[in-house]
């Protein structure tokens, strides 16, 4: 029996041009299903140590803005740096991989894409890359932070691949169905540690993209260690990361 790998998905920004975000970032976190309890224990320990609550839900926007339950990071810069350093050490584990698909909305608009095109292409690309790079010897499951508007395009991408596969890779629809055996829609109340990690990484990827295109000239110390993490993960040949800029 093959082992399972899980692709957990979340995003930052919105594909809609009415939303103020510059980019739409689809964020993926990949791990062997059998090692999910190990990751959960490590993250709970980290939460207890820094926030005295192992049930707290990691939400990257609040974490980076140091608001709500993460406000203590605002008043203690040493604590903030130590927290992120320990968090990155956990994420740097060899068995974990990161996956990002990014769309620059201004560029997308110029070539005639609408928000639906961004969503369709983003979901299709990240599932294709997960299948190609991580499921040659494993089966796969997909779990996603549900969004009532976006879910239909994720399901559409999944159904399309079930039908035609990935012809350029010699993967048929039947091959894909045998590889990806489930697609789950969850919310934050489900407390999935892998979905929380996907959420936590989304804004990191957006920041790294801004550094790559020269839009962020002076990253903070925390942003520097985030950038290093993602760059390391992208160059791991044994457990390859995914960083795809659609446009």
C-alpha cells in the first residue's frame, strides 16, 4: 500500500480586481499524512510556549501584523524574532515541502484575464505540479480552506484533471484518479495543522515575490529568515518545492 502525501491549500489576497491586493497567492503545504501528528505536536508546543494556548489558530495576517492573540509580538521584538526563528526551524524539516502559485493581478488584467481565469489557472497549476513532483511513488489527498466563491473552481480543476489527466506528462485521467483519492473542504474550526501552515505561508510567499521583483528594498529581519526558508525549500531536489508565477 502506497503512503499518502497531503496538499493543504489556502491563499492570500483575492483574485477579484475590486480587492485591494496586488497579487493573488495560492499557498500549498505538502507533507506525508503519517507525519501529520508529529507536526501537530511540534506546533502545539510552539503555541503553548509563546502564546500560552496550544489551541490558538495560526492566521498569518494577524501574526505578521501582530494583532489579536499575537499582540505580544508587537511589544517584544526579541520574542517576535525567536518565535519566527523557531517556527521556521519546524517548517524547514526535510519531510515538509512548500508550494506557491502567484498571479500579479495588474499583469493578468492587461492580458485579458478576469478573476475566474486567475482562479482556474492557479488551482490547475498547483494540483498539476503536486501530482507531477510528489506523487510518482505516493497517493495524494487535497485539503483546502473552503471559500464559497472559489471552491467551485478548485472542484472544476480537480474534475478536469480526473477527466483528461496531464497529457504533457503522460498522466491520463485514470492515472490521476488513482493518484489523488480525495478532496476535502474544511474551515478553520476544523483545526487542521496543515491548513494553518498553508495560511501561515501565504503572506510569506507574497513577500518573497515582492523581493524577487525588486518591490521590497529593505526586508525586516523576520522577512529575511522567511525569504531564506522559501529559497531553501525551492532548491531541495529530494523534496521539491513549487514556486510558479503565472503572470
